[in-house]
């Protein structure tokens, strides 16, 4: 009977890797017992007495560096998983082709444009004429091409509630109004459009009573025309263009005649501790009612009854707006706000005990909210004021004279519903969504 290492190796050689490990252990132990030390080899060597059939089948690369093999790797569970290569994903041991995400197809609509008179100002009650130009890259089946006219107003501000009590809180007050909402859908022959350019004409009539285009930090009144092209399921393209609309009023019918206007302000001032004098300020105007774009001409007379020189006089046009809104509990609230529309400064030398006249002119903007009362408007009312101010730095005071200004616009003639011509406004905007 064979004993020793050869016998054990021959008995276990057919058991694969397990037998291999036992043989290696015994061989190394024998070398240690015989004090035969040498550097361990990087590859496994099998005993010579093992036939090739008895030797286990192992990979040809060293076992110490399996991660260098790009074709396979050992997982923590002992399973062989394929390496993650570009274009190959591993899912439960199977290889699946992963193609790049599909690119969206080229849009059927190349562009959609609105053609309207450039920088036109439309009076309330006038008509809007324009075109929608649609350019397609390919044939579009069952299209819906339409154009809309929309006019809205909105105000919002924060207000403190319970300020006089031990506690207070801020609430949002807001209000909104819809002024116009019109839509036109263009008929499409045979329910399809070929590739190329297609033009659609449209016509809208504005209501006769509309507020003017307006914007501030609290409120907005805006109008726009929007064209859109829809497919079977969603919007393919749309274009929006904002309009300048001038409101109208009936003030000319109520007040056909206007008389010259004179406003005077007088103030006693002290200077140099014990000296006193009087400053008299007068504003004369032929009229105080104007239309948007008109020139406001006025004469200022300053009577300086002091021993000091007056160097600066400032003229300014203010817009005072009162906003109407509601709290979340439907409680009515109002908010007043003022802004300076126009300003002009006159540098002059008004000598002591002398009188000087200054003729000034202010050009009103092309679009202005007409003067109105709260009952005439749903969300805001506007009035204007011309203020002349004489600054007196040597007395730490000033003298002011205020003249009410009325801005009105005659209703458009129904026979000639055309936009205002000759205007070049930087406020017109064009946006694409």
C-alpha cells in the first residue's frame, strides 16, 4: 500500500481545486520540514506524478491578478459576471445591446410669425389687422392654426393687518380684470398642410371702453396677440406679440370749452437766523387738458422778495394711481402710489427782490392712462399733477405750486378704425414661447 504524499495526491487529484489545494499545502509543509526555503512562484506547479488527465483545468494567467483579465471577473458571491464594456449592459447574467437614446424627430413646424404694423398704437374701439405666417418642414395632417387677442389687468401688493394691536401680519391684496378675449381658428382645406410657407389673414375689433397699456411695480394692464399651431395631441409652435393700446374717454363731450388756468403759491421763509422774506410762485397755462403725445406748455413766474439768489427751479409731471384690491377674506382694500413721469430742471439766476418768468414745455408719452375716477375702473384709477418746485437751500425749505392735469383721448371714429400712425415706441415687445 502506498503511503505519504504521493498516495494522498493520487487519491485527491481527481477532486479538482480542492485536491489541488491539499497537495500544495502538503508540498509546502514538506519543504518547511526539510528547511528548504525559496521565493514562492507566481504560478502553481503540479506534482510530476499527476497525469495530465488528473490535473485540474485552470486559466493560463496567474491567479494572483485576476482583475487584469478584461473578459471576466469574480463577484462577491462567486458568480462569473461579464465585464461592463461600452455598448453592453449586464442584466441577470445576460448581455443586451444598449443603443443610444433616440433623438427627437425634426419638428414639423419650422417657424410661426405674426405680421403686424411695427410700433403701432391702437385706440380702444379700433381694429387690428395682421397675418400669421406658418412655415412647415414637412406635411402636417389635421392641423389647428389659430390666433387669439387677449387683454388683462392685474394688481397685487402686501398690506399689514392689525398694526395698532399687539400682533400684526401681512396679507396679499390683489385684483384682476379681463378686458378682451377673442379667438379665430383658420379653416384648413382637406385638413392637411404641405411643406412650405402658409399665410393666414386675421382681423380683430377692440372694445370701445378699454384701459391703456400700463405697468408699474404694483399693477399691469397688457394686451397681446398670440398665434399657435397644434397637431393631433400637443402644441407644435406659438408666437406672442404685445400691443400698445390707448384708452379713450368722453371728457371732450362733457367739457368742450377750457379756460386759461392760473395757480399761485406764496411762502414766507426765514434765513440768516433773523431775516425773513417772501417767495411767490405762479403757473399759467392756456389749458390743463391734454391727449397722449401732446405738448404741455406753461409759464412760471417767480417773485423773489428775499436778499438771496434763487438758482434752481424743477418742473415735474406726476401720476397718482389708486389701486383697488381684496384680501383673502374678500375685504376691499385700496393702495395709493405716485411716480414721476417727466422731469425738467431750469438753472437760472433769480436775483434778490426781482421777478423772473420761465417758459417750459413737456412732451407727454404716446401711451398714457386716461384720467379717471375709481368708479370708472375696476382695478385702478389715475390722475396727474404738474408740480413746480423752487428749492431754497439757504433756508432748508422749498416752495411748490401744483396744477391738476387731465389726460384724455377722444373715442375713435367707427368709420376709420386704424392704428395711430407716426409713432415709434420703444415699449412694443415681441416674445416667443
